[in-house]
């Protein structure tokens, strides 16, 4: 009997270990930081945090990537470039190509190797994917983090930072899962949406997470950002961030009236709140606001 008991315990431990090993974890960058902005106007709080993480105004060396924009817009200074100059940043390099062969060249990535910060301008994130995925440039972007630098971006420049891209279809951004879904993967097992309250997108990630339950969905409103360091992020800015997790969605779908449910299919985090990416839970003690599915 004792032998059977021991074997049973060992079997349970083995099954648990295999299950845990097969369960994808949401993981942020081991070093450095991400500043992921939901679009719209960026106030001084957001820029100051990015600049601070890049080494401060006197020391920051920023590479601005305008590739997500239209061809007509990448030929002139971006709004972000002008704003960074206004905050006293002297060392700014604009880097752009639509050719992944160019993005594989040593001469192209040379400015990235000196950078303390990268900024991805908004537009359409499939353009960023077409230009930089699986290139030397992507490798050097990640190296900025490994050196303790910062990668930031807004709107399309936010979604590209996750592992799975929503709204990446070349036919239009209303298609949630389209012909481009692979992001630059600075933060693993995450999909990031933007402009979500401003554009009434708060329910759009639900079906995505139902279909891909291993993903954590993070929707960021305009003038708002998450600052990701290792496996924690903090909300900064003027509005809210919404969290979409398969278990939360399943409970709200099972009890659409809210009865006996843990709340709605997603919940909001506000300024100053922090989130544990691995545990997928709120760190601060404030009670997150919940929503309910429409009846």
C-alpha cells in the first residue's frame, strides 16, 4: 500500500510538472523596459518616463522608426521626433526601410547598436512586420533591451511589441485576426490592442482570447501607457488599460447575467496600478473595475 501511495504521488507530480511546462507563460523583458502607448496625444508624464528609461535627456540616444506610416509621412519629421527634440533630446536618428534585405545590413543597424531607446511611430503594424521580422534589425532591437535600454511605441507601435498581432490585416484594421499576426515579441504570449475606449473597441479582444486562450489580452486607451519591466507593468497616463484572460472570459460567458460570476469578460486598471504578467493578476490592492456582457 505504501509503495502504491508513493507511486501515485510521483505520478501526480509528473502530470503537474508536464502541465506547467506546457502552459505558456506571459513574460516581459529580462532587462530594459517597454513603454507601450495606446495612441492619441502623449502628455509629459509618458514622454518623461520614456526619456528617463533611455538614460535622461542629456544621455539618451533615440532611434525613431516611422515605418508603420504611409510613404508620404515617413519623408518628413514625425510628431514624436519633434516632441523628443522639444524635451531636449539631441541624439535622434530616424531609421526606415520597407526592404527586409536592407534591415539585414550591418550599415542599417549601426545606429540601433548605439541606441539607448527605440521609438515606433504609429500607422499600420503589418508594415513593421514586413520590414523587420526575422532580420538583423529585430535582433538589434532586442539587444537594446539586453543593454538595459527602452523600447517604446504608440498605436501600431504598441501592438507590434507583443507576440501576437491583432488588427494586422493588410485589408483593414477592423479585421482582428488577419494575414499578419506575428509581432516582434518583446513581451511573450501577449496581444496588445490600442485606442480601445476612444474607438469603442472594448469587446473586440474577447473572441481573440477565446480562440487563443494561451494569450493575455491587453487593451490600452489613448494618452495612456503600460511600462513593462521584467514581469510587471505599471499603468501611467490619463485613461485605462483593460485585461482579457481566458478564465475571466469563460466565467462571464457561463453566467452572462453576472449571477455567480466573477465579473465581466475583462476588467480595467487605472493610473498607478500594477500587474503581474506571469501570475496574471493585479499587484496593487485596489479592486479593479469590472464589466458585464451586454444582456
